C-alpha cells in the first residue's frame, strides 16, 4: 500500500472507523472540497463508484477462486471498494452519523426481520 505522507500501514485491526472518518475529513478540508461534498453529490458519487465496482464483473462469470487468483482484478476491486467507502465516510461526516451505532441498529433490525428460526437453513427470501 502506498500512502502519501505516511509511513503508517493501515489495517482493519489497528485503525478505527473514527480514525478513518477523520482522515477523510482532513483530506477534504485540506483541498477545500467541502463545497463539493454535499449529501446529493456524495450519494451520487457512492452510486457511481458502486457502478464502477459492478463494471469489473460485467460479462464475466468468475468463480470466487478465479477472482482471488487474479491480482489485477482484486487490485481494481480494492480500489473501487475504497472509493465507495471513502465517499460513505464523507457522507457520514456531513451528517455527523455514528457509523457503528447505525450498523448496530440495522443489524439488530435484520436479526428480527430474518430470525434464525426461519433462516438457519440457507434459504433466502426478500422480506
Ligand atoms: Mg472508482
């Protein structure tokens, strides 16, 4: 990983969501891009970057092990994932969203919506 002006190697075990939110906030503020990071623009950017992620799979029918053994593809997937995540973090910054709390509320809602008593056998139906 090549990090500008940093010798820190980020990894999920050592960086908190709060730290990542601050890194994105700093990046945007240093460039005076806050005016571009409106909720509408960020929602559009999240959708556009999600489409770029989808495009990597367009007209391909690859098994997971084929994807994981393709270093060029996994690198592109990593970049598009990061694009989406950075815009999500910026979106959270704009509305002062506590991501962990939002996650907790939603996963609890999903546990009630998809109870183990109905969904422990691998079947799925949209509710
Ligand atoms: Mg992209």
